[in-house]
């Protein structure tokens, strides 16, 4: 399998961590979404990453669909089998992805607009939503037990992205999350290699 991805993308990071955990052979193909390379737009009409190219020639996108695809490949080992716990994991993953959506909206607003056109109220709104999500997770951090699941990888990728793009802006208010990341890395030593970086 091949994964069209970027080293800075939290969604790519989540998927790569899950593949590593499940011992799936996945080859990274790094792409620049802004350049719109043919290999990406031909396989994902939205031109977004991550996009998985299966050995059977099927394109799977977005990150949640890829995670569930991985789970099915490995006898549903990526999410809890009990309905209640699985729902909890899926909700946490959705929350983490939503936080990353807000963080990326901030980055794009600053990166792709001329400085005088940057809309600070929009940035403030996105940051408020991200912080609200982080507050919720800090109050209810997921336990790291014998087995990891998709929500653990989503949260680890989110924290990694915060470390990469928003260093010094969130840690003091969320010591529970920095502590959680340390515990996660002990359980999953590949975290340093696979978290968002660039």
C-alpha cells in the first residue's frame, strides 16, 4: 500500500502511527497539496491528504476512512469491540480531528493571505474552538491500557501538531495533555518519528 501524505499533517501522522501499530506495510509518498500533483488529484477528487492507494488499486480517503479500512484489514483491532467504548473512541477521534481543522484554518489564514488581509477575528474564533476542545480532553484524558486505538493516535497526532505549530501557546494551560503524551510515547516509542514534523 502507498500513502500520499505530508510529514507536517496531523491526519497523515495519525494514519501512519496506526499502520505502524498494526504492522501494515505502507510506503509513504510525500506530496504537496498546493501543487496539486496528478498522483493525488487522480486518486482523490478533493486533492487532500492522506489518501491511501491499496494494493488492489482502490483509493481510500480521508483519514477516518483509512483508519477504519486498516481496522478491517486487521480483524477490527484498531477500535474497541464493545459498542460503548467504540463510540467513545470515535467521538474522541472526531474531536481531535476537529481541533486540527481549527488549527489548520489558523495556519492557512496566516500563510495564504497578505498580512493586511489576515482576519484576526476568524483566527480568534478558531483558536477559541480549539482551546474548548483541548479543555474537554484535558478534563477527560483517555486511558492508555493494554491496547491502543484510533482515538489514541488521533490525540497523539493533535498534540504533535500543537508542538510543531503552536509551541508555547497551549502547554501551560493543559499539563494533562503533555503528561498524556509522555505516557503515550512510553507505550508507543515510534511517536517521535511519526508525529507531525517538518
